[in-house]
């Protein structure tokens, strides 16, 4: 099935709108988002033949409704399904909720009110205006070119951006940063004489209630303004940022704010002037405050030129060491954007201790939908279960708040996985990661399996196929446990990385072992893992509050899946599972390949139930996934057999 502009319709195929399009619909209210709703309903009715008038569905604005700015109430009585909201955004989200429910939206049910748990649900695009000589058009992007930028400027035809905004609104996303956090020379000018290009993009996103954000360089006063300093305490610098913000809002009145990566991986920042990151964030927050804007200040700050011989330096410690002492020093409109783990979006990491350490600071939690370290959208790896684990984690123990609740002040952010590919995400099944992120940002405690079923019903509309239950069960089988499968055939027990340097695809067990990036596993003839205990290691485990500091401190208490992240242990160390570390490595890598092969066979069996082009794309990618999984298995198992000298108990062939 093909959607608008000949693009895959993802989770909004025409069939998903049959329930609305085949009924009479009444819409009461005014405003641009209500106009968007009217256009959606009119298009669905053209396709499914309903007539206008008072009848089966009603969308009503009610200033007195207790729904908040984006919430809505759904009722069913007298043969009419009614969505009521206090604001137009709520009506639009209510519309997509009715679409999501399908036929169930028209069954008798108790009144329900839905409000987003997080007010900001944001995507960061790592899109470059110019094609970067190493990273390309989209840094860490695996789905074609940029949706926004082409040939050094904003795209002239932005209809696809509007279609993208529609998909995002349908899963609950309400903010998009349109350029790379690594701001190069051309991207820096978006804050200056090229702001009109950003305004054009914002105009399309606005039609679906999505606010535009912009990544900016901390050095912009020097790069763009001709000043000789970017010192955050310099009056001229402060005046320059205020003028820059005024100019942006003159072009984009509903502009969301700036995203800043500073003092990180070569990006300029306040350290150059002896200032703190609170000084830097507050400089920009003050410039945005009169306009109601927000600065998202990334906490991804670490030494990326460390000496690999020095075991006292620990990249995992860096964010906490830099930011915990600054708690309470940030402005109210400054949000500290913290990666969900302390390293870099690995397939398994502990939850960052920074998230629980900033009680007086607004924190946004950052995920990575683009699969940089989880198969780069060539492998099936549904990330919703991992994200759900993170959001449900309680940094202060079972009586404390979850990460999902702690993110309420700043929101949830993900690095986007979408591009110009026909299927938006390169791998058609990677669409689920984008959909699930939006739904979890709306409801952090949502069940990942329920979200998977939602996505399946919308995207594949299995009730219209010849064998709906076979299709549903097949799709669940290939996606539900795919994260666990990927983890099995890649880096074991939380140790992380082991990837090819630079592009980060495929196995490279020692790829970063002697590099300055701080991503080590310290494997030797006796054992493997990083000692991050307080007693004998880097002390990282002590950054957590109790009980986690105690849980992670010793190998005996540490969960198996994180053992090598926190401890250096002998190959013969017995896990809680009863297996030794070395046997776990062997077993899981064989199991992972077997599971990937089984998933490939399940997908092949669905050929008669899935559109031929979509099925062929996924089938081709499964060939690559299985090839890569075998490479991972053989590289990792062979490496550790040679290191340890301990044979596989199962007698399987290891090279």
C-alpha cells in the first residue's frame, strides 16, 4: 500500500481510517489544528463514502473540560462516540486515538480521559545541511537522506515533512529538532541569515501541533556574531544571544527552543572560559525565557582523548561527575538532557545515575531510535522492551519514583531513525521503534507488547488479510524478543561496544580497546570486564543511591546482564543462571544466531500475507542480519576461546 506522495503509509494506511471515514462526523471548534482535523476527516470520508452531518462521531472543544492542553475525554453514548478536549491539540490526539482503537472506538465503554504523562515528547534529528565527508547527510542515520535538507539548503518541496508530522502526531510526538547536535559551519548559520529555512519547515510541522527546535553552537557569538569571546558571563555575549532569540521568534512565534552539545567530542563549550555548564545553559535559557522557549543542554560530556593505559579514568563516571554538583543551579527553562545509560546507547547498560541525582533540575531522558549500536536498521531489534525497562527503573529503590516520572520535568527525547527511504526507517520493521517511542513518551508505563499489537493492527491491518491470526502471531514472533536475540549474538553481559571503529557496524572485539574513547573491556587470559566498584575499581557504582550502589558493588549481587559492565571476573565465574561466564558467552552467541535464523523463517512464511515489496525488503535484510550474526558469533567466540583456552562444554565448532 502506498500513502501520500507515493511513500509507505506506516501506521496510517487508509484502512486504519475506515472507522472514521465510514461514519458521519461532527466537529465543533476553531483554530489551525481543528482545521487539520477537519481535513483528516474529510479525506477519510472521501475514501470510505460517509456523508457529513450530526451522527456517529463528534469532536468538541470545551474550554471547561478538565483535560489539560493536550488531553481528551472519550465517551460513547446514544450511538455516538464523542471526543472532548479543552484545546485543539487534544482534539487532534483524540482523533488519532479513535483511529488506533479501530472498531473498539464504537463499542460501549466507560468514559476515559487521556493525558500525556510528559509534556515534551521530542525527536532529535542528527541531520546535516551539507553532506558531511565522513558521516554523510544524516549522522548515524540508516534510512536515506534528510527529510529537511538537500543540496545544502532546506528542501523546496516540504510535503513529505507534513506527512512525517502526521505520523509523529499519530503516536504522540510534539517536538522535533531539525538539525544535528554536532553543529558544523553551515548549520550554525540557521541561527542567523538562514532562519527563514527553519521557519518553512516549522510551518509544515505546525500543522500537526509539532514545535520546532534547533541545535546551535555554543560558539555562535564568535562564529556568527564576530565577537572575540563566547564567555557566558560576558555582557556582549548575553546581549548577542538575546538578539538571536528575538530574531528566531520573529520568524517562528511558536519556536520550541535550542539544543546544545557543549564541551563534548570537540564541540565548543563553557569550559574554555573557566565557566560551568550551568553558566552555559543559563546564558541561553535567559535569552529564550521572554519567549517561553527552552534550552535542552546535553549531559554527554566526557574525555574522549583519554589514555587507555589509565584505569582511573572512567567514561561512565563523566556525566555524574560534571553535573551532579550543579543540581539546583539551572534556570527553570533549562532542561538537562541525559542519555538513558552512562555510555552511549549500548544494547545493555545500567540506567544513568545522573537521572536520579538531580532532584532540583529538569531532566529529559534521551533514547536512540536510530540503531547505531543495535543493528543500524539492518537487523530487527525492537527497542520498546529496553526503553520500558529504563522508564520503569526506580533510582532510589522500590519506594522511589520511576525514571518515567522523573522525566516529567523535561520530557523524553529520542534520536530519530527516519529519513527519505520509502519505508521511512530503512528497515520496514524499524518503524515500530519510532511508533513505540512516541507512545511511551505519552505513557511511560505502557506495556511494550500492547504497543506492538497496536502497531501491527495499524500498519498491517491483519483483519483484512486471508489469515489474520497467522499474520499477527508471525509479526509478534519476529519482533517481540528481537532485542534479546540481538543482545545474545553481540557484546555479552553488559560489557558493551566490541564494534568496528568509526561506523560501528559489525564485530570488532578489540575495535576500541586501545583507543582514546574510553570504551574498554579489559579482557586478558584470566578474565574480562571493567571494575567499577567503590572498593577496588573506578568508584562508578558508588554514584548510585542505595540500594543500587550496594547491588552493583559486588559480583555476587550484581545482575548477570550487567556483570561485565561493573566487574572484572574470571572466565570461570559462575553466574546466577548457573553457567560460567565463558560458557554463557559461547551459548548465547550460538543461540542468537539460531534465533535470528528462526525469525527469518517465520518472516518467509508470511510472504502470502504481506505486500510483496515490503516482504522482499525485510527478507533481504534478514539475509544480512543472519550473515552479520554469524560473524558476531564467530568473532566473539573465537576471541574468547583463544584468550581463555577454555573449550565449549557443548563441543561445538569454534574457529
